[in-house]
């Protein structure tokens, strides 16, 4: 069984700060990590490999520095890694990104058929959840999104059964390979890198593909040119015109504070008073 | 979205081939016989966009043949649609990506809307990404505001970016339809008007079951009773890192109990495991719009703000007078949440007793 896992290197959003005066993003010193949602996809792929045997190939599209994300994935146990990098990819939106990734996966398929493609449910920087479905459509693969559990895989029968998170319930779905699975978070935990895998990851000859190596001929489909969406502006949220009315009482007694805020609120928001009265 | 800043004012002419795309569509999402409320929230938003453009608003229903799908069409009109496109086929009884993608793309190609809106649910995102790729058009996820740029009649879609620390506005210029998804509870639900009506246009799916590879073996509904229902709660009491330790969170639960409220939390508290993931409010959690939101020990970064900004009244308690939450709360209390929460609990208890006594 051959599983391709698509990962992305992202800035650790928990550590992004906005400059208080200029309202610009302060990128300096923000560490780059593997998109946390992708780790659930990689771990799920590694578990299938442990169970059924096979090969796990990780790919990423990004700047040359994204090599670090691939080496990390190798240290967890991935067999091979491909960095898809080209200046021509710059400015790609999700449509252009799915075109480039799908082309690269077709190139991979020429050497070894691909049974499944795994991705995280979304990235933490873009938060769109659009690239997975896009890649599936372009490769004409069955699409299984928000998969919470892989129930069974029968490679010889080319059959997979999964649980898919739906609104208000779970769908139990059966489909045929090849398919693309976006893996829901929280149902597994990334293993620790083993010492042999860490050594292997450091020495592994990483494949680096530019657009030609990824099989891309039509450059109007990639990068900025291939992106229908355009960012027209980026801005900080405007503060509300009025700040909170601060409740201060002379006594400083919390009981007086509580009574003051309630009486002010019930006067200004009869709807809240009505809501609370319902509960009496 | 391309992360390249564009020029402020662009000279823009729509490709004449795309000029025929007219009208605003809202996908009416349903599962197990229930329309997802986000569809009606979007219908209200779609109505505004259609009125700005001077075009018609349509609902799109894909479902099994019969009374129920017809009823969904009627409901679409009640919530503001002028007409409804209906694709009724047994294949469409349960949501599956392949037939829904074909159905939706066929409808778009046949009737050519300029805007297509879907809920940012597991179903809506699954479908939107597939349809946009098949149609080779632009899609903007998780929008928090939609409007029409009067200069060029294109839709300007605003969404949080960089992990919710900034907002960006995205346009899809020379591609149609312009697609967007919106999360549940971000837009206000409009009044239902059962006197409204409109025409229903039926269109065939044109697939046979044996050609569809993915099969639904079973649908397992969630056990509802123990799941918190934050999105539709009228009163929410939330706690953040300022509660200091998990034991103190009991004060949040105590107040919530007196008020018959749901308990919410900020991201750090959820990550620390003090409360369940289902209770997280914010960009990466739930969007809520209660009548009263009480935030104790929450500093109120954008990440949290986008999830609760639409509350009617916000009471914020924080010991830091410079906490960002005071910039947008209704009432601010600078002080120790551990003493103010019990005082609030007692004051609300007395209020309830007084209401009861008065009958």
C-alpha cells in the first residue's frame, strides 16, 4: 500500500503577534512547524503502514526552508519525502495549490501507484479546508473529508470503510481506492521519533522538484496567475466605537459592584431581564 | 487566497463571457430531514447581496423526491428566496460528495449564478471545495462579512487571517460564480415570513446509483443529551486563563447554574484540559450570539472576540484594566474574578427570587 501524505509548514500561530502601533504582523522569530492537523494525517498513515505494510511518501509545496518539515516527517517514520518548490508557485491560492499538488502526485504515480492521499482537515494559517477536496477532484479520486476513524482497509479488494464526521452525527462510508482522506484531529497522537529514524531523516536524500519536475506545463494554472481569488486588503479589526462602561463603586465591595452592573444592564437591555425572568 | 497585496483601486472589466452570470444562490443544506440553520442565516445575507445587485435570490435544494424536499423549497422562500432550484433524486437522499458535486456544478452551468454561498459545515466545506475546483473558480472560506463593491459589482468577502489576528478582504474578479462559505451563527437569522412564496425550478441529476462509488452504510446520530449547545444558548458564562486554576472554574459553573446558562471557555483553558473542547468560544471554536455573555478572566484577543462579538450584552471581569476585552465589552469590571463571580451569582439569585415572588 502506498500512501502520500500532504503536509504544510506553517508559522506557529500561537506565537504570532500584531505590532500594537503599526498593526502589522510581527513575523520575526515566529517558529515554523508542521501544520498540527497534518500530524494526525501522518500518524494515521504510519499506523496503516504498521498494520498492512507499504510505503508512506510525504510531500509539501513551499519555500526551500520547508525541507525542515519534511525531515521532521521522515524522523517520525515516513519512507520518502518530496519538496515541491518553485518561485512560480508564489501567491498561489487554494485552487492553484491543488493544481500543483495534483500534478506532483501524478508524477509520483508514474513510479509507484498511489492507493491513498492523506491530508489534515485544514491548515492553521489558511484555515480553508479547500486544498484536500481540490486535489481529490483533480485526481478523480473518491473524497472522504473529516474522517474520524478508518474502520478497515482491504487493499486487495481496493476497499475502505471510514467514519466521517457529519453535522449531528457520523456517516459510515464505504468506497474504493484510490481515495483522498482528510483526517480529523484528536483521534490519534503522533509517535515519538525513534533514534534510527532520526539518523535516517538527517541523511535521507530529499527529492526537490521544481514545476517541470512536478509535471507542470501550463503556468497559467499556478501561482498568482492561477489564483482566482485576490486579497484586496488586510486590516486590523476596528475597536468598537464605545469602550466598555466601567463599573466602579465607592465601597469597592464586590456585592455592590454586582448589584450596580445588574441594575444598569436591566435598564439598558430589557431583553436580558426578560431572558433571566424566564428562568425564575 | 493569494497573499500578495493588490493595488487599492483596480481598473476592471468583467470578461463578457461572464456577464451572463446573474443572481445570488444559497445552498440549502440538510441532514437527516433537518435543514441546517446556517442555510437560513445565509439566506438573510444573500437577500442583502441580491438587493444591492438588483438581482434574484435563489435557494438550491438537492434531496430525495417527495414532500420534504418541496417543503425545504417553501422554507427557502419563507426565509427570503425569490425562487428555488430543486434537484430531486433518490441518490441525493444522504449527502455524498460525488453526486452532490455533479448536481451543484450542473445547476451552476445551466443557470449561471454570480454568487454561491454555502455554510462552513463539514458538508458545506466538503461540497464547496469540490464544486469550486470543478468549476475552476474562486472560493473564500469562513467569511465574517460579505458585501458588494459598488465599483465593479464583485463580492468582497472578509475573513480572519493569520490565525485570527487580522482580517482580510478577498475578491474573485474574473471568475464566476464567486463562492464563499460562512460559519454557523456568524450571520444573524432573519425573520421567517410564511406568507412569502416563489417559483420552483426542477432540474434532473442524471446519474444512476450503480455509477456512484461511495456508499453510505449507516448514519450514527450523536448522543445529544450530554453535548453542550453553545451556539444557540441565550446566556453564556465563560472563563479564561485569569481563573488561575481548574478548581476556580467551579465559580463559573455555579453562576451558569443559577442563570440556566451554558459554560464557555477561551482557547488556553481548553488546551489546558480544564473544560471540554466543545465549550471553546472563538475563531477555532464555536461562534455564539447569546443575549448575555459573561467573560471572567478572559483577556479577549481577536481569536476570542470573533466568536462572541455579536452578543447583545457583554460583562467582562478582568484584573488587568488594559485587557483588550474592555475595548468591546458592554460593562467592564476591573477586579478579582474569584470574589466578583460569587457576588454576581448571589445578585442574580436574588433577582430570580424577586421575579418569582412577584409572580
